[in-house]
């Protein structure tokens, strides 16, 4: 809610709903928005789990929230001066003042919300996806870590299976029936290294690419592993694998500057 409308904007939308219910008239426009309020309630109930974590799932109801924000601003700015001031010029001046104050109050939170949205980036999906596209056949599929990893599919232009890295039986099925030849393990799925299926993966897949970030204190943190069917891979020998390889860096633009992601092709 804060990212899409700001807290003040959402309060204005609630005020707009209240004002609408108080002053609505019996016409087709009002009936449309009454139906919309009912629809928003049903939609929010069904989509509650998604709405609390994904701002873009609010898009179907966003136009109505924005409408009620605008409606509240219109009603307040045009009616309040009538009850406060008698002179027309003074009322117009107060209306303009109210609008300017509201805009001033909304600019800061709106900018902060925009920056939070822009700065939520999942780095490296483009790098790994482009590597797969350049080094695979069209019918080869990818097991990936799910969630925002679907961005990998966009760049790879390949089909994928995105419920996370499954158990050995499902991996074998995916290879035999779905032609899976790649496994992409993003940072939130790196715990698979400690799971039973890792033994199969490390014996059947070889490392083709990895990415890491370097912190301000010089420590490195692994961002992802990209594995291809064939060969084997020992996670304990990862430093030896990258020791003589060229480290490349890609910069990602944030509102406060850029961050660099280091990656190595094995």
C-alpha cells in the first residue's frame, strides 16, 4: 500500500470512499463505483496472501483507489472553503492552498516509494539467462529457484520449472520427460547444497557460471550457481575452479548510485 499509493494517499482514498457513500446519487456512474467497491472487497479477500507481499497484484484495483484519492481531494478542496470563507476570491485561494499542501505532503513519500520500487532488483538473472540462451538448444529447459527467478526465463528465451530445486526423483523425471539440462540456483535456494538431492546434482551437473558480491568489508557472498547437465561439480573445490578464470563485472543502476555484480564463466 505504501509503495503504490503512500500512506497519506491511501488515507485520502478511504476518505474518498466515505465521502462517496455520504454524497452519492442514483445514477449509472455511482452504481458503477458501488459495484467496484463490492468487487474490490471480494478481490482483496481472495488475493489477500498475494496483496500483502506483491505490490503489482494491486494493479486491478489501483485505478479505483486513485479515483477515490482524487475524489477526496476534489470534495475537500471545493467544499471546505465554502464553509470557512464567504468571499469568492478567498475561497479560490484556500482551494489552491489545500491542493498545494496536499501535493507537498505527497511528493516526499511518493519519491521514496518510487525509489524503493526501482531499487528492488534481482541482479544476475539477465547474465545467467543470456549465457543459457547462447549455449543451449531451443528445447532445453531450466530448473530454477522460483519467485523472481522467472526473469531468468525472459532472458534465456527457454522454458523453465520454477518451484525451486526439487528432489532427485523429480529432477530425473524433468530430465527424461521435459529435457531439463540446466539448474539455476539463486541466493535464496543455496541451502539446497545441504539437502539430499545435492549429491545427485553434484555428480550429474557441472558448474558453468557463478556470481558473487563483495561487501564493504571485503567479504564475498555467493549470489547464484548455474549448472549444466553433464560432468560433475564439487562445491568444496569452487575456489580452484575460478582461480584462473577472468572475473567480469556488471553494474546495476540504483537511485543512490550503482552496484556491481561479479561473475565468472567456468
